[in-house]
C-alpha cells in the first residue's frame, strides 16, 4: 500500500482538530557556485515529489506541506519534519531524494493517527527508521 492510498480513520475529535504540518527543507542537497544556488536542489525535488503524491493523499487538507528555506541540517540532507500542537515534533534527515516521498507521506499518516505523535521505530517506514535527527517534546 502506498502512502497516497493509505486511509486513516480516527474517532478522536482532538486529533482532527490539531493543526499538522509537514515541513520540507528546500535548500537541502544544493549545488552552490559563487554564493548562489545552481539549478534545482535535492530538497526542491523531494518537495515536488511529495506534493505530487499528496494530490491523492487522504490527508492533503488536514496535513499541509510547507516548504522551508533551510532547516539547518545541511550535512544530513534531505530533511523533513512533522509537527502538530500537543504532539512530539520529529526531524528526519538523510532522506533519499528519489525514493523517500511515499514513505514520508506514509509516516505522516501514522503521525496524524497518533494522539501524542509517537512514532515507534518498528512502525515507521524503512527510510524513516534511520536518520532521525530529533524527537522534540510537545509544548
């Protein structure tokens, strides 16, 4: 089953009312020349792939995708984060530009379904088992 076709059901109005965001660093894996980015970065490519898959994603309206200029994890590109009020925030790095988009949306679906956002290692898609950079407590 791909992330775009994952159906999430929840009986918790608290989950549905939380604002979720998938942040994607668009500066990751950039090529620089004379202080300027040359061409499309790996982060931009990953963002476009995620946005393309998200067109058929059940959570496209509940879990917006937001481009971020830089997430300051440059040596661990590509980088994404999941965040929601009252939930843990996760920062993932070392994501392959060409093969991570579906796994990112699948993991975002899992995150959405968890009241506290906890994503146990054993339940995460393979590309997101490795490369976790931070698990930040909720506010």
